[in-house]
C-alpha cells in the first residue's frame, strides 16, 4: 500500500502509540485486500457489544485509554452501539449475571478515548447518516449495508478493531465498496408480487442472501407496486447481510445509485431472476409453530422506531400479555426516553411487556438466556433474528407485529 507523509509518520510513531498501532493494523488489512492506498473518513462507528468483545476486548480498550492523551489523539468522530443496558430487564433475562455492570466497563473505557457512547446504529435512525458518496468506517453490519445501499455512502464491513483503528487515523484502506467498480450490480432479481409487511421484505432479502452467499455479490432488484419505505428496505438489507454477507444492493428506480438497470449494472442488460409469492410462502412454511406454546416475543433488529412503538401500544392498550409469554420491545435509549414522555412505554408495561434498551436480543447472550428460562418457541418480526436465533437453539416463527402481539396475548403462536 502507498503511504503518504502523514501515514508514514503515524507508522513511525510520530503521532503517538495509538495511531502507530492503528495504521499498522490497517496497513495489514489493506495489504490483504490489495488496497492501493487509504481514503480519508470523517465518521466511525465501533460495534462493541459485550458478548463479542469479551474480557480481552475491554482490556485492550482500557490499555489504550491509559495512554497519555497525546499518545491517543482521535482523528475522526466515533459513536458506539447501544451503550447502557436496561438493568432491570437484563437481570430478568440472565439472572446472576450483571450485564449492565459488564457493559459499563466498556462504556468507561470508550468514553476516555473520546467515543460517543450514547447512540445506536444509523439504520435505527438515532445517528445522523453520512452523505451520498461519503467514505466512512463502520463495523456494524446493519449500518454498512444500509449506508451502501440506501444512503449511497461508502463502507466495507470493518471489524471492531478496524473501526477503532480508523478512529485514531481518520482513514480506512481503499478497497471493496470504496471503489466504483465494486458497487455495480453483479446479479439481477425482480418481484412478481408486492410485499405487504416488513417481514415480507425481510424474506425477500433472505432469499437473495441465500442465493448469492457472497460478500462480493451486489444484487439489483426490480419491484412491483407501491414504493417500499425506508423501513421495508432496512429489513430487506439486514436479511441480505445476515443470510448472505451482502454489503451492497440496488433497487431499480429507488436507491440512489440505481436510477435504471443500465446505471446499476454499468451499462449491461441483465435478465433478472424472478422471486415469486410462492417462494415467500415456502419460507414462511419452513418455520411453522402454529398453535404451539409461545415462550418469548422479541421485537428488535432493527430496533424499533417511534411509529412501531405507537402501533404496539395501541395493540396492547387495556390488555394483558399471557403469563407464560415474555414480550420484549427493543429500542435505542433516546427513542425509549422519548416514548416514555408521551406514555407509550407505560401502556406497554402495564400490559406486561418490557420496553428494553441496550444491545439487541440476539447480541446479549441469547443462548444463555434460552437455557436460563427454558425457552424454545419464539416469534419476531425480524427475519434476521430468525436466522441468528435458530443457531442459538430457538425455534423461531417470523410474523408481522400485529400477529406477534396477538400471539403474545394468547400465549401461543396464532395463525
């Protein structure tokens, strides 16, 4: 990789120990991916959930934070995901383990480094998105696919250490989706039906992800009917990433780099593969669960926005969640506090649900939670959650929010 004068000075240690470690780490990553040089970045997002970090990750943060300030000067603005836990709920979910306390260790260390620890993901709409075409260094999978596809910003899936390194260098290796040619569509699809819910859109993403199953694949999709909302596209993007490691996609006539097929495909004329309602129904049928006892409903991934919480509160108003079912509604702390001010949280909690802030359900020791409570059957409106939680031993059923809430009230999976 080519290093400019500043980057070479970082590598030589002139700009402090943190920058020296960071540029060396990034140089190794960039060399592996055949990057020619670095691209400057303004915004960083460090994905730092406690389960992934482990004790060694916290120790590394503390080691950096212990350096004199002149040895660890930041060169970009950084946020971290879901700092701070709902202490009461997490004590219920995992008795005997202080997840809030463990998370606080990382919060303190990140704060000392200058990382803003009060925000969530771009795609949860509590962090300002970068501009079209802007390069950035994000480690959160949901943010990266959202920004590449929906915003038109430029980012690779940066690992946690990579994004932290970018915080100290203000740059990332220029490879992958920072390059024009890597952002062109490699595969074409079209829908012959109109998805009706975010779950339907999530399934479309899952079907494409399963089909391609490659980080370097860039699907382009032609839709029929009404234009999908940002939330629809968000669920589809999350599923593409979860089921196929997809980091970039286009929707013809909707996403910013795909006004038409020719632009999305670099002048080529593809023959799209059709995704039908039959494919959608077959996916639903895979999971089943109808009339089975329902242990937990987890509504997260992406964490919920205010209109969704309004919907849930209306569905629960004056009713009671079945005593054998746990209802968890995840949202960033900023949105949770806003909803509390207008009485939405109180309505949900009066009905027996829990409004939870902190990391998503799947990212907070979900396997240990299942074992602690003996849970098996779960429902969620997130097709990404279906994929991940199956791996933790759950038997998940994908369903839209009204069906999830109705089932939570009944204590069983309703058709």
